[in-house]
C-alpha cells in the first residue's frame, strides 16, 4: 500500500502550507523587485529615492522570508 500523507487534524499541516504559500508569494515579489531595480538603475534619469525605497523593500522581504523559513523548520538555520 502506498504511503499517503494525511493532513494533521490539529492544523499544523494547514499552518505549514500557509507558511509555504506566503514564502512563495514573498519570493515572487522579491524577484519582481530585482527586475524593477535593474530597469530603474539602467535609466540615466533614475529616481534615487525610489531606488532606495525599492532596495529597502527588497531587504524587508528577504527578512520576512528568512523568518518564515525559521518558523517552518526552527532547527535548521535559514
């Protein structure tokens, strides 16, 4: 018989799935910011303030991703 993973009725699996989905969303936004930063910095007349804000947002996303990864597996250094 195949080993079928059943969801934990305590809600732990649902929480894990929720965290993993959030990490995916944040990684997509992080990647999109890479593209935006690259396009903005390639322009001769780029807005330095906007560039700084996007970089700060990207760092914040990275911190959030790291925190969520630690929530998923606290025994592994993220």
